[in-house]
C-alpha cells in the first residue's frame, strides 16, 4: 500500500507560510524518498529493477519472481516520484515566499527607521550657536561638550530668546559653581548634558569657544 503525505494541507500559495511549515514539507520529502528507496530495494531483491521483463522467453509470466510485489512496487515508485516533484515545488515556492516576506519586512523596518529619523529632525529646534573649540581639562570638556555641537538651549538661553553671545556670557557669569542645563544637536540627534561654569587652570569659566549661527 502506498503511503504519501497529505500535501493539500500545506499550500505553497499560503502567504502565511512559516519556517516550521517548510520544515514539515522537508520532512515529508524525506519520508517520500525513504519510501521510494524501500520500493527500489524490493525490486533489487527480486532482481528485475524498474524496467526488467516480467515474462520469460516464451512470453509467459515469470515464475521465479513475485509478480504482484514487483508490479505494486513499480506502481508506487511512479506515484511517489510524482509526489516528490510536487512537494519539491511546494518547498521551493514556500522558501521563495519566506524570502520575499523577510525582504519586505526588512524594507519596511528601514523605511520606518528613516521616517522616524526624519520626524525627529523636523521637530528639532533650530540651533543658535555652535561650539568651535573645546580645551582639554576644561569644565566644558568634562561635561562632554564637543567641537561641532550645535546649541539649542544653554541655561535660560534658547533658540527663541537668543540675541547675541552676551546672553550666554551673562548666564555663565551668574551661574558660577551652579550646573546649567545644556541641550544641543549632535550628528542630527538631540543630546542633553549638565555644565557647571567654574574656575580652572585655563581662561574663563567654561574652556570652550562658542560662535553664533546666522539665522
């Protein structure tokens, strides 16, 4: 009796095919191959193979072999080979579907990340000043300020009320020894830190140079 898997339950057209479904299909393929091999072994044991004659020289059925067993094995091999072709096609289509879905998901994730980055850039305030030098060992250096950082908030000074560098100088003079909230844009991302103006071995209370950004 021929044993075959029910391929109708796993349609390759199923858009929700998972890797587990593919593994199930591969298991069915392996089972079919084992059955085909078993039937080939039957034919080999009978000494006739798939094409060997089942009649003698005079045209009579051969008496030295089990004709029923040979015919059944040959029939089942033919049917199983068709099943094997069908399931190989299912596996190929299922893998193609999985690959296409993974590719689509990757593209969607990339698009969402890009959209999120663009939204963040759109919502960032315009910077009013840029850091163009930071001295090693200074309060600014210790706070994590870097050359190229663009300021959007420096203590009470922000994009809306900034007029000139005197605004920043005034905040610094009145905040010696007190932490200032500094918000900035670095590499297109918003960052925040605490900077405490204080005496140090160099000039001023910060140890950095800030230049206005023309608007």
